[in-house]
C-alpha cells in the first residue's frame, strides 16, 4: 500500500518561514494536497493539486511537489498558523492516502 | 454556504453496528463525490470510504473493507455509512467531506463536517 511520511513536528519563530515535507515513492508523479487542522476543529484544505490555494487561504501558504517529496511552505508564519498539517495524495491502489501529520509550533 | 452535518455516532459494543448520516446543503450534492474520513483520539487522519457523485463507484480502505458500506440519497442530499462488525480500533471521530472538483479525484477535500464520535467499547 502507498504511504506518505511527514516529520512529527516542526518549530518556527514568528515571521520566519516554515517548511513541512511529505515523502512518498514517486510522489512527484501524483498530486499532493495539504490540510490544516487546529486543535478541536475540522481539517481545512490549504493547498490543492501541489500548489493551488483554495479561495480564502492566505498567500503565505504555498506548495511544491517534485521527485519523492512534496513541500508546504508558510512564509511570514503567524501564531495563528500553529496547527497540525497533513499531506494527502491519490494512489490508484490505495486511493486517498494521508500522511501521519506534522505538528507546527510557532514560538 | 456549504454545510455538512454528521449524525449517528455513539457508543456501541464490539461486533455491533452503527449507521452514520451526513446532511449536505449549500452546493449541488448530486454532482460531487463524497468521503468519510476518521480520526482516532489523539491520532492522524485516516481516509475510510468514497462514493462517486451518482453512487456507481465506491472505494474503501483495507481496514474497513467488507465491514463498512457507503451510500447516498441524492434526493435527500444525504450521505450514509453503515458500519458492521465494529472493533475497538474503529473508535474515532468520523468526518464526512466533499470532493473539491466534480471531475477529478486529485483536487482534495474542500469542505468537512464537524464530525461525529463513534466509540466501540464493552
């Protein structure tokens, strides 16, 4: 079955750039999406199809995907960006797959 | 605005059954694929099941295949999931979610409900 691997945690200082990675076999040949989930809330789609921002998502959120790694980048990180982030891809065998999640701490 | 409201969660004994519902509004429900995604307490997201817009294609995670079924009633704008032979490891918040794109499976899930808690315990 297809698997996506994320680092359990990432820390960033306010105003700096946060980078969260997601790795999977030939992930660059698939589309990657990213979700933000704040404590006690439902997930929110922040990046679709590698690098598309849904309406209402701030421009500081961006994504890329190449080789075996997709990356979510948050520029000028704010305290309100502290959350769990999940990558997700579609695989022909496993269908919809989520990564294990990364806890982003802004300190 | 788009709203997804789950119901039907509760406490059930191992081996028992439960039926979840998800009432949708604010969009053309019959045009979009729909998903169930679960999250065990303190754990990450796990995709569970998908049903295509008209109900002809259905997919399940290996962990629930043969035990869970997914269906929809487009006349009632409602998504369902029948869960049988429940196990303790099925304990989770169950979210329903909508496909972002009506014509592809790659664009992600753009609206989620608030979730309904299923607890499997003796």
